[in-house]
């Protein structure tokens, strides 16, 4: 046995916690030890715009005597099949399953990635029908390794009670190390301090005191993921921004002699100033928004304008001159116009100013957008770290309530919707129109806990939770799982901390009196990305489409 353990130490990253660092060991009888062989899987999630930390699934060891018979899998020729079978690492029906199953009208967040990772590691220890049920869901999914740096921490470990060390198969711990880079750490299990410290260290000290009691456990299988990320640019610039703002938050665009609205009396002109902490008017009056029927919800305003209407080409320069020349001649007869340029020069100036409008564009932040008769979409990238970019996508149904939208959703419909997203740049929008985008994105903070064991059993993974049927013999003889819980919380804000912003819209005139003006009404397409009703969101790997987090928003943050 000693030779076998030495061999394991050569392959597996292995640590033994000195007994002097813990309290006296709790004695465990042979019968109690036999009944308590089980798995604890822990994955925690915390997301902030400036900070992301994954938290999720844990499993306790008291064995079940009853199995939930409700399942979405079927047995056929001794093979198990699941409609939630994963076909790869992109968007899957599995990712949406928990949205559909726990489709309550409240804030929610969970991490499909952490659940997938936990299922894969659990499958390593399973055998027989237990493994078949798990693998019927896992399918062709293959977890990938993620970088560890100042912005991301991804770690796995198996904590084993010292007295239980010889009961865990070395082949299992070797697989954990080789496939998941998992540490193997031995401990007296007198208290949870060493496990909690490990979790805290691996989550940038954000997850503390995760486990309250370890006296009834023989081992813990832990996955902890922490991510500290910011937007590339704030959603709506604040005066003392900690991450960049586009053009320092000053949004300005004007179209000479063109108007977008029938009743406009000035040429189209928009100015957006960043929030000033010295000006209470902006903070207290302008930036109050309504979301899901509640006033005063904190959020970020987004703006974008793209002029792809060539008025010279559409109307013709001769036609414009024909319209403008007699009006300009009358202008020269007024007190304001008597000293202006002669007719030919004045009309030429007017034509040249019109020509400058085509191609003008501005956006208040970097984002992607889509709106049609059914949905609104807003997406925004987080900063890239070690070649990986996560992207947030919010989707708000327009015709039906969110609950109904989720009921009818599958990966094909969602992928089709996601493909409609356009980056906000001049090349993304339709020729022959001025595209005007206005929106409000509410900030939110959510804590949520899935009924994971019940959900997995309905998915068809049942035997592992039944002590009379569980087969985790690749891990240890006689082990089973009794309870599976997935906890998560998410904070979505301007850049990870609270912020305020304001927008002022209006026109301007000449300083010394009115100038000659003729306003041409131009064709406009408005895109409204004001999220004022409940919506769902994804946070996904932009390159692969794999969903890290998913959830719903029914309540935003008040000021």
C-alpha cells in the first residue's frame, strides 16, 4: 500500500495538511465510514462588470433511500439517451434547461459551465448505469483548460480525510490531475478551515467560509473559478472613470441642414455629457429610469448615430440648388443675411456642408445591437485576457412575457437570434438611411440557488443519488451523492462599481444671430434598446459560444 501511495505522489499534485494545524481528529467508526463515502462538488459564482468569480455546485454525503422517477431520458436497448445531450462546447439546450425548468418570475443566475465541469469530474468516478446516465447528458462535451493570471483563476482539488486516504483509488486521483489539473490534499477534517482557505485563495479572497461542517464527509471534490474583468469602455461615462470612456464620454454629432423628425426646428444635433458629481440636476433628475414598472432604476444610457443617407445622390445636386437658390436670395435681403456670401458662393457652401453629412457616425460605448418585431438584443465585450474574450448578451422579448419566451426557446432559435447582432459601426447598417440607436441598460445584482439535484434527476441522472443504485466504484466502493446545490450571484454595473450618468439632447444656433437654414427631412431607422421589461441574459465565450453564465432579470438596482 505504501508503494502504491508513493506512486500516486509522483503523478498527482499532493499535499498533506499537518495535524498540528488542525483540531483533534473526530473518530469515525468503520460502519459510519462505509455509509459516508460520498462526493462533495463545489463550484461558486460571482460576477461583477469589474469582477467575476465562479461559484456553484456542492454535494453532501447523506445517502438517499428514494429516487425521483421523473426523468426526461429513456432506456432503450440498455442505452441511455437524453434530449439535453451535449454535442460540443458551443451553445447547447443543456445551457437553457435550468432557465426553462426553474422559470419563475424573479432574478436568477447560474453557471452551465460549472455544472458541466462538475458532471465531467463526477463521470470520472462513475461506472455502469450510473456513468451511462451521466454520459448521456455530457455527450461529446469536453472541458477545456483555462488560463490562470491576475484576472482569472481556475482551479480544482480533491480534499481527502487522512483516515480515508487508502479508500480512494489512485487511478481516480491520477485522472483528476491529468485531465483537470486537480490538486490532491489530505486533511484531518477536524474543521473546514483548510478547505475554506483554499477556496478563498483560488477566488481572489472573494469566497470565504464556504463550508460550515466537514465532520460527516470523507472527501470533497472542489472546482473554483474566479475572473476579474472590466468592460473595454464604460457603458455610460462617469466623470472620474476607472476604465476608459470613448472620447472621455463626450458624445457629439450633428448633420448639417438635415433633420430626422418632422417637427424639428433645428438641424439634427446630439450632445451627451458625462455625469458631473457637482451637478445634482444630472444625477437626481435625468438619470432616473423605469424598469419592470419600478421607477428610479440605476443603469447606463447608450447612444449611437450612423448617417448612410447620401442626400446629394438621392435628390440630385441640381434639384437641391433649385430649392435653395431662391430661398438664399430672399435671405440676403434680410438684416441678418445682408452681409452673407453672394448667392453662388452661399449655395456652394450649403451644398458642401450637406455632402459632409454622409458617413458621419458616433457611439457612446462599444456594443452590439439588434431589434426586430420580436426581441431587443444588447451585447458588450469584456476585456480580452490571454486571448479569451467573454461577451454579455441581454435579450428582451417584445411581444410575449419573458416566461413564455423561455418556454418556447431552444438552441436553434437562440442561435438564430444571436446571429442577428451587429457591431455598432458605419458598415453594419443599411445604406440609404440614418440609423439612430437609443437605449438604457439596467444594472442588477442577483443571488440565486438552483434546485440542482432535483433538476439533474429530471434530466435523467438518477442512480448516483440513490444509495442502492449508485456506482462510483471508479472513485471508491460504496459511494453515492445525496444533495447537489448550485449557488450563484452576479453584479452587473458600469464597470464593476456603482456609477451615474446623464444625457442632454438639443440643438444650437449661431452665436450672433440666426444663419441661413433649410432643413431637409431624411429617412431614419430608429433602433430602441431600452430594456424596460424582464429579460434573459447570457455570458459566453465569444470565440466558442460556450455559455458561462445565464439568467433572468426582473428587478434592477435602485439609486
